[in-house]
């Protein structure tokens, strides 16, 4: 799940090298269900989402898909591997909807990072935030039931302050939360019937203190 409070890539690019960063990117457009890269493909660099939504996922030997993350505008894809001695993408990436990505070659971008210590620090912090968010989601799946996972999702997307929509199809959200679409729908109804969330015009808001995962 995405941490809406975290910075996005272009927020951390210093003004004095912004033009240089833009000069090394390669703009690529994608259609829904178009593959960006497959698990095992040679790792050539990372991506920044310019528009649309993209999913990172693995498929096990039984053909079951596990969505690791959904990336939207401003978010990074495959960036942590920039600092690893890794020669392949450990997961697959696919467009959920029509969108565009900016691609950065690993070697060219690393040289640019080393020229600006401030940018290197901010970019590293962004990577740490990505890893921490993924760890939080995996911990939530292991320790919480589906209702609590949903509440955490709504909290992270601003649902304690206003009505928020589900920005992806429910089948994709179910995969992210480690459940089925049917269980997801039942859990939403239970939360609404219990007065913990409110549903209006396709959007949701946390109403009750019982809905806070910090209680």
C-alpha cells in the first residue's frame, strides 16, 4: 500500500540538476495489461511513473499471482535494485491502465547521483521509505485480519479525514491485501454495518475510533 505522506521522485530532484535528470530519461507509454518487464529479465534500470498505475507481482509454480505493490504517479519501480549487485528483475511489472513511465539507465543515473551528495541522500531516503512501506504491508497481512488490513489501507490513503475512493480494481486490492474479492466485499460490508466506515458515492471514510489501528 502506498504511503501518501512520502515524497515522490520529482520532489527530491534539486533544481540545479533537474534539466540534466530530464535529459537522461527515456519516456515510454503503455497500454492496459502491457508488460513493462518480466521476472528474470536483465536489470537495466528503474522507472518513475508519470501517469497511470502499474503493478509489481510474482507468479508461483501453480500460476497464482501475488501483487507486491501498486505504483502510481511519481512513484518508483525497481529502484532499490540500483544499489544491489543484481543482474535481473526479481518480479514482473505490468500496466493496470494506460500510462507512461520514465526509464533511467542504471549506470548513467548512478554517475549522476555521485555528482550530487544531496540528491544521493534524498534518493536513498526514498528507497528506504519504499522498503519500509512494503514491510508494513507484509506485516499487516501476517498479523491482521482483512478488516484491519482494509482500515490500514483507508488510513494510508487519507480516509480518516475525508471520503476516499479505491484507486484500483477491487480484485487488485484483494491481491494486495492477501485475500479474495469475495472476502474483501464481505469485510467492507461488515465495517459499514458496524458503523466503522461510511460509504458514499463509491468512496469510504473511517467514522469510528474503533476503526483506528492505533487504538
